[in-house]
């Protein structure tokens, strides 16, 4: 089945649906939002459990403080906003009010990356993974599709401690639609075996990378494809093993090439298995306003661009 025929769902929808579905199972679950419930999709939870949804208004820093307070009473708060505000504007509160005391707060950050589209550079957060990775003890999750996103929300509930979950605005193909799929915190998923090169992708880029691997196969290049949904803690064993098997690694992310998945992979490999790595992501630049699909293509994150970059890397 090609990507074009595949069912597509935005992971922010998955987030809202998962919260609503899990509300009954976890009575201590409470959801906070910063006047964006329609966009972050926490409105779905609000409809089901109005008494457990708190709209904090356009005051993200205060929302994180409230979430921290709720966590001290035994609640499991999910503080929700756009990635730019949840990770960017409220960074100091996330670091000092949640990370430092190791509180059980979950941050549901939607509208991450350039696929926010028309909202433009101010809202296209390509720095959030880098910011959240630096907070001691913070778990960082970037799911690739609807199934993974829903399971990630429950995994975050079960995990004791702070978790940052990254969701997108754009509908993306459902690729984990099989009964065997099981989300495991800190475990990468091998989507395709291969011996010539390893492609390590996260989030929205996973489906595009799978398509790029098909294009490479037509040229006789056998690419291994790994989906890394948990960027911290990283599945270092899987990455080291793949690097040793194939000798070259490419990372693909809808995030700055500074401080994100690429940097995490390079940190691991330089220490444990020095390997040549190509980082595909947003170069040292801001995004711009435009249709999401066109921006993905312009910034080189579509399957064809990935294919061309990988080929050039192999031919070096």
C-alpha cells in the first residue's frame, strides 16, 4: 500500500483521542490547556471530562506551575500547548518547577516543526527536542503516527516522572497498523532490515523515510530503517548495532540538525562506534509561512529529497 492510499491522521488528533479514551482508566488524569483546546485537541477530553480539564488562558508559564502543583497532590497532569510555547516560552518553569523536583508532569506539545505551515517561523518550533533533551531526567517522545502516539500517551501516564510528548498538526500516514505493534519507552523500532546504510528517523519523517528506502531499493541500495520514537532515553544499543552492521548512518528529523535526534545519535556513535553520519533536518535557519507539504519539500524532508541526499552521501 502506498503512502497515498494509507489512512492519514494528525498526531495532535491522536493525542486528544487518547486522553479522552484513557480518562476512565486513569481517574487521576487531569488536562490543562492554554486557550488552545480546539487546536491541541484536548477539547475532546474536555467534552468527556469537563471537571478534569483546566483552561489556564494564554499563560503557559503559569500553566506549568499549576501542573507542577497538581502533580504534588498525586494527580497526573498533562499540560498542553503549541511546542513553541510549551518548550520555548515556558522553558524556565519546565526546568525549575517540573524537572528539578522530578515531578510527574506530562507536557503535550502540539504543532511542532515546519509542518505547522501557514503560521510561519514564529510558531514553527524546530528547537523543542534540543531544549527538552537538556533537562535532566526529562523523557522526550516524538511519535510517528496515530497508533504510536496513542500508545505513547499511555506509556507517559505509566512512567513516573516528567515526559515531553511532541505532536504534529499535519495528517500523517498510519504506518504501525499491525496487531504486533507495541510501544516501549526508550526502544527503537526496526521497520525494515537492510545492509547498505541505516536510516534513523523520528516523527513525521518516518513515513517519508520508508518511501525513500523504496526508491533506494530500486537502485539496488538496501537501507535499514529505524523509527526512534523516544529520543531520550535513546535506544543506544540498537543504533550502535545498526551502525556496525551497515557502516553509514543517516538521521532524519523535522527539527533543527542542532541538538535533536541527529545530535543524540552522533553523541552515541562518537563514544561507542565511530561512524560517518549524515544529519537531515532543518539547517541552521528559521522556517517560513506556506502550505505544510510544500514546506516539507522545500526544506528537504520529503521522500524524494531524502533519497537524493542519501544517494549523494553513499557516492561520496
